[in-house]
């Protein structure tokens, strides 16, 4: 329901469910906007489910002195009092024609029984948000940039995810910022690095990538730069663990798979398959096992099992690059 019409909302119930708050909020906004565009005099009422009684719902849905058309948004549906469930289901089965009721549920187990009853009603339209998988975040970034009239390279989108993290609000904000500041220009790795390249997470991935490629001197240089500039040691071990895990999944995936299926198996965006193919040439099962063990040991040490985190990380880098022998 990206661009709903007022007829999709009024006289119906829109059930918005799922864990992604940003996507849920966009669905709510699009519903409210559809009603307002159809009737500029329409009114918006909002409340949380813990404050909702049937009397309160009746008041919210009732025509006012100014407009008969209303959009009613009820958030945190999981907190609706038990004694109101039956009444809400009854209303949802025959909603008022000039009212659009939008119910927002976080997607957890709480209140799942109510969701089940609502889903059975023909007057209820559900819009679900699903937590993104790791390889889907760059695609989300690309879509965000496209929505602002821009373009971003696949590797630049991946770097932005590494830089900002997997919070959709933060990624959407970063995509909007870059699209505004570089309007009409393609967003490249260089552009993303200019704005976000100093982030600790990015430097951690640079260390890991160099080591997995077997570039010992580069990896040690990147490591020293990262530590000198305040990168937390745990971010470095996390980057190594993620890189080696993706490589192991790639090598374990069945041969003959299409790139899309192979990327899904490895848990990476499709464009990164080229990098994994290059990295995989120097790795065998024994070497990967040794490298993963070295990372696990270093991770425990930087979390308190050793006093010198820098030494632990340097030893990890050397062990990983030495393990890349093709065994």
C-alpha cells in the first residue's frame, strides 16, 4: 500500500504490523495523506491502544462539527486491554463509511490472538513490515536514494550500510543527505567515504578485507590507524567474524547456483560475489577453521581475557593472513 487511495482507507481498517518502525510509520503516513488529499477538511485523531475503550473509539470515530470524514490512528495495538478486544473486532467487521481506522502493531507475540481475529475480516487490509536480512540493506539504501531522484553504486550502498549501521531511520537520513548534497550526481564509494569514511565500522571492515585477501602489511597499517583513531577493538573482531563467516558460507554453497541464490546462501548482496570469488581462491577448509578460531580467541581477549588488546588484534591479523594458504 505504497500509494493508497482514500477508498482503500475509508470504511475499512488498515492493520499495520511488523518490527520495522520506519516502514510502519510510512504506511500510516500514506494512509493519513490519502484521506487528507481526498477531503482537505478531514480530521486526524491519534491515540495509543492502552488508552482505548469502546467509548473512546466511538468518540474518535464520531463525526465532529467540522467534518464527517476522519482518519483514526491507534498505535501499540499489542497493549489494547483484553476487555476491548471483542468490541474492536465487532467494529472492524463493520466500520463506519467515513472513517479510516489504522491499527499499528509491533509484530511481537503480545496481542497475536487479536491479530488473528482481525486478519479473518474482509474489511481489514494488513500491511506487514518484515525485518530486513543483511544482504537487503544495500537495496533499501538504493531505493531510498532513487526515491530522492538520485543513483548510488552497489558498492557505495554497501559501504553506507557498513558506515551507518542497520538502523533504517539512520540509513534513510544518510541517503537523503547524500542525495541532497550531490543532487544530479551518481553516489560513489568516494562520495560515501568523504562523508562517512572515518566511521569506526568502516575502518574495521578495511582491516578485515585486507587480512582476508592476505595483504598483511596493509592490514596491519589499517589496524594501527583504526586503533590510533579510537576504533573499539570489538568492532575489529566483529568485522573479521562477519567477513570470514560470509566466505565460509560462500564456499559451502552448492555449485551451479544462480548468483541471486548464491548471494542469498552467503548472506551478502549480489555485487559482493565478485569479491568473495577473489578471496576464496586463497582459502581452504583448514585455513578457514584456523582463521575463525583465531578471531574467536582475539574476540575473547579484547573483551577482557587479555590486557593488551592491540597485541591480540595484531596476532589475529597475522594468524588470519598466514592461514590463507589454500588448505
